[in-house]
C-alpha cells in the first residue's frame, strides 16, 4: 500500500510540475495587465518566488507567487498603470526590480547565489547579471535612477584615508555629493510619475524633512500614484478614530493563543508596541512604558508588544533582560507588522476599548501626559 501511495504522490507531483511548466511558457499579452517570465539559475526547483509593489514607502503583500520549474516561473495579473515591482524568493532577503505597464510581456533573467547574513537567520539571495527584455520602461528606469555603484566606490575610497581630518573633509564632501546627485535625479524626472517614484525608491525613511523633494514635482507628478503615496508619507493622514484590524498571536509567557480583541476585553486603553531587540529607541522607551503599565494597569490599561526580530534567540534574550510583564510575541512570518504597515521602530498605537486609534507614535513625556489626561490621574 505504501508503494502505491508513493506512486500516486509521484504522479501528482509530476502533473503539478507539468502544469506549472505549461503555465510558465504561456506568454500571451494581457491588454489590461502584465506578463513577467522569470529565468533564473542558482535556485532549486519548487523555490517560491513572489512579486509585489516596490517604491510605495510601506510594506507590501505579495501580489502573486509562482514556483520555479526548471529555473522558470511566470507572473501574470492586471495593473492600473506603470509600476515598479520587486521580485524575490519567499522567506529570503535580496530582490530584483522591474518596471512595467499595461500590455507588457517581459522576461527577467538573473543568476542567484545564496549568502548567509551575519546579523540575521534569514538567508540572503544575491541576484547578479540581471537582464530584462520586453519593457522599455526598464531601460528608462536604469537611465533615470542614481548609479549607486559609483557612490559606493567613492564611499569606500574616502574610508581608506588614514589622516582623520582629511577623512572627515572627504566624508563631508561625499555626503554633499550624495545629496546633490539624488536631487539632480529627482529634478530631471520631476514632471512625471518617475519623480515621486524615484524619491520613494531612494530613501528608506521619509518624513516632513522631504517636503523640499516633494516641492520639486510638477502637479502631474503629484497627482500620480507615486505622487499621492509620497504625499501621504510626508504628511500622513490622521489615524485617530480609525478601526485597527484584529490579529492572533501566541503569548510568550504562557504559550496561549490570543487575539487583540481578547486583550482589549474589559480594558479602557491598549498600547500596541512594535519593537525589536536591536532598536535602541525601542529599548530606551521600555522603562517609560513599564512605569505607565504599573501605574494604570489596574485602571484598565493593557500593553501588547510585537517584536520584529528575525532571530528568536535575540528576542528571547531581550525579553529576559527587560522582563516585560505584558503580552509578547515575535512577528516572524505571521505578517502582523505588514498588517499594520510598520516600516520603522518603534511604531506605537494607543487604542481605545473598541480597537480604534487614540494616538500613533506617542511615547516618552507625550505618552505619559496623554494617559494622565485619559485616566484623570
């Protein structure tokens, strides 16, 4: 019986791979969408590849996933306009970029090699010799973006200067060059969606200090998909009163499955803290949260901490050091940070009993004053 089951398993896998291979070879255009064929070497068959929006200024969920068969896979879906997409293997760091628009049928070829990151248990995939065929937007993207390789060479060069004063002068000149180089790229593309896309794609953190970059843009650029995304990153729409989504987690202290809704039951306010062991501002804020927890917990104040640590060992070590008395879990691959669109740490939400936002990114004296106002003491 075992051998028969094994045979059926092989037949099922063979049929699935045949179907996947057949699908990957279909390259008919989609008038309202894109077709992107992957041709990769260096990754094993059945590697799950994913494609998601890039340059949006926030975490994005995969639009589609596809498994490699003989080094090939295909994505095909409808789109609303020109977009930059990130492509990566699931549960890895490292990615590829491609820019496509409606009706494009393109092929992305690359060589992949695995490297283990020193500060993370998540494998890093390096994609080299990338070549995209079938979309002229990719060529335009490569022309418009800043050549980081040249900047990296200059960065490495000034770090080789032995004399400290000369090195500091070279460092100052380097950062001035970086700033002027990126500004020039933004100005050159300020009349279209390319401008805001490049700004979002170039900076890992955007806030009100990027107002000058936004003001470079034409009205057409500001009204584009990326222009609106950039605006909301610089001037975030208010979160107050917004109902936040429920999620489930495993409480570290007792291994019990919980939900945010359950944590809110019988409470007046809940602080949802997204943090990480390696985040210094996060660790600096913990004593303040701890004092407020002790002061207001019996009055209906609760805290839930979700760690973004990729290393479970580092997270547990920090928990033991900080001795957090409230609910704790590590996000891992649960997607809680993505659900709440967390892109920096700490990210803090103060919620009312219904799970609606009272305040966001409130900490230190501001948090203490807010809770004093809410609890009246």
